[in-house]
C-alpha cells in the first residue's frame, strides 16, 4: 500500500468524515474502487456494443457459430 497526500475542499472532507466512521483511507479506497468498477463496466459495455455493430466481427462470430457444434454427439 502506498501513502499519498491529497488536498480536499472543506465540505468534501466534512462529507468524508460523516461517512468514514473514523477511517478516511478505507472509505476513500472503497469509493474509488467502486468508481473504477463502474468505469470498467461502462468501457466493457461500450466495447461489446462496438463489436455488435461491426459487420466483420459479426461475420466471424457467425462463421464460428456454424462450426462450433461439429462433431458433438455425432454418431457413426
């Protein structure tokens, strides 16, 4: 874990103190971890939407879908 110094506006510090229950670092870490999770989720959704709109990608998926079941449950 790294130790850093940050500057907060007074009203922000009061807010943190109101909800941190004595552990500012843990509270701020929790907030930032959740914010990071939200950003990564949004980026993943954007990438999936981009793939869904990409004709080349969709053609590749269709090609894989057509062969994915080959040989499964095949009877001789």
